[in-house]
C-alpha cells in the first residue's frame, strides 16, 4: 500500500510540473452563486469529510441544480480544506493543493454575475467560512488541480488552525465517492470524497 501511495505521489508531482496545463476560468464569488442552481437561492446539500493531517479534514459537498434554474439538472461539487483543529507547535503542517483525476469537463456558468457565463471554478469568498482562496485551477495530464495560495496552515493549538474557502464547479456527471488527493507539506495523501463519475 505504501508503494502504491508513493507511486501515485510521484506521478502527481511529475504530471503537475511536466505536462502542459490548461487553466480553468477561476472567479471569486459569494454564497449567492447557489442562485445559479436554485430559483429560491436555497439548496439541500450532502457532505462527506475525510481525515487529513490527523484532526484536519477535506470536506466535499454535493447538490443538484433545481428545476427552473440556470443550472437545472447539473451536479455541483464543492471542497474545503479544514485544518482548524490541527496543531503544530514547532512546525505547523499545511495543505496547498487538491487534485482530482478524470473530473470530466467543468461546465461554464456566470458564478460572479458579471454577465459573462464562462466561469468554470468559483471560490466562495463572501458569506461563507474560511480565509484561504485559490491561486489557480488547471487541467494537466487528466488531473484537475486546485492550488490553495497561500496554503492552509495548522495552528499552534487545536482550534487555532485555518480553513480554505469552499471552492467548486459544476458537472454533467453524477457524484461517486472516490479517491481525491491532497498535497500537504510532507507530500500527497489520498482521501475519499465526492467527485464526478466521469467515463
């Protein structure tokens, strides 16, 4: 199992830095991005959390666009790295990437309501939790990378760590629980979360 994890980690590093990347159109938004998927600007979500760095977690969230909305019938995926309960007194650990293999095409909508329906990835920087956003999001070698910049750090005591904002995208493909990779200060870690069941 350790050999497999090491192989995947090396593969992720090799792909991230050697394969030509295609940048996703990334925008900052607010909680009102949900209005793209609901005529009442309210949805019912399903969450799943996996452990990262001991007491931390990768939170994955899904919901479906409601009838009558712009994104009706589409599947929405959101992620958050939460290290608020992780402590590191002499050297606080951190997370700076989330990577999903074969996520399929990310759909385009107007998440920040500027009149341009070309946004592929959004970050909820207003009206939600967290303090760290994305520096970029891109596709490389079949992997969708989401770069958290600056990184999310643990605190010097439990409860003193940081959290990323929720970031997300929409897809034509329904959700399935599968492996998502998180890059910590010590390397890539595979955890379970919701992602598109792309063919």
